[in-house]
């Protein structure tokens, strides 16, 4: 039946397949009896659904998927002196595997935007989709679960737990996700050059070493998206350059989407696209591919 149907036009071919499938599915039915009902509403409904499914399934797919989709987002907070508008009409699309830098003056809203993109807070207006999930449609628990699956974080102040060793800090995201993997922990420890420091506590590590642990922790669960907030801001120039090299090396190896907030234009220029926040608005930088 299928071989014969393949010689027909696409629409007729789908109809022939539907007729054959219905005849096989309905006890005692023949192709002739099913064909006699081809103008009936049930038959046409089935035909329409299958046609839509096949067209959607066979349609060419873009090789680029969207990791983050921001549409007309605003963020305002109320205070004693009235309403403060932090972000206004921000729109942004980040493709999977891209790296973008968000720059701007202190207090411009860079970290606020980063928190919104990660679902740590919700916008006052507009919508944000992370890995295809509309964050505004998810409750706090669902957003946390999405972050655990999809997201890694690197912060300026490291945020290592002082009571845990370097190895234990790195393993924490895997343990929270219920998938302990000692081999993966050892792998990322080696990648950041800290195999010999695995059982040292944060107080026994230098600032650069602590940020290496933080990078390893961010990448250990193989996130699709990495948010980095001033990752070199607490380090001296030499150590900061080393951490920057390591961040981009790990990012390239993992093919992770990187969203970087920084005031360091040298660091920002290593990203594919650069955006600046000014007066609550997000602008693509001249010369950026954005």
C-alpha cells in the first residue's frame, strides 16, 4: 500500500496512506468502505492532523537554535521616592553557542538584567524565554529546576561554601541534581589545573584558585548556558587574564552559550557580540556583530 501511495501527489499520497491505515485499524473495514467516507468530518479531521504533522516534520530546520529570547522587557521597583525604572524595552536574542558581553556603567542594570535572564527574578513587563521555556509561565520551583538542568553561574565573589573542599564545591551541582559523577569532578578539576588542590578548603586557596574552582563548578554539569557576572572583577590583572583565558577555553570546549557581564572591555571584546546598557536601554555596540 505504501509503495503504491508514494507514486501519487503529496496530498493524494497522504490521503491514500490515511485510508489504508484507517482500514487496517477498524475491525471489519475495507479500503472501499473507508474511501466512501473520505468527505466525512472525522476522516477529514484525521487527514488534516496528519498533513500538518508531516509538513512540520519534513520542513527544513534551522541549524541555529535560540538559547535566550527577550522581548520588550522592563523592570521597575518602588521605593520611598517613587518608582525607579531600571530596564526599559529590552529585547535580545542569543543563539546557542554564542557568547555575548553586556557592559555599562556601575548601577546601569547589568546585574539586574543577568538575574532576569537566569530567572532569578521576573520582569515587570515583557517576556523572557530560556531554552524555549517562558520564564513567566513557570513558578519559582520550576524555574529553579530549569536552572539546575540548563544553567551554570560564575560570580565575582566566587560563592564557594567554606565548609566544603574544592572537590566537594565542584561536585555540589551534580549532587543537587541527583547525579553524582566523581569522574566528571576529577575531569574538570584537571581542566582548571587544580587536581593537587582537590581536598583543600577555600581558605587555603588563593583568589585565582578559588575562581578556578568556581569555573569548574559552573561547567561540571555541562550547562547549555553560562552566566558570568564580573568573573575577573576581584582579581589582579595577571590572574584575571589567566581566568579569562580559562573561561573562554572551557566555553569553547563545552560549546556553551555564554552571557558575560563586565566593565572590562578587553574581556568583552573576546565575545561574539557586545551590548551596552545606557539609561535602562540595551544597545548593540558599534563594530559588534550583534
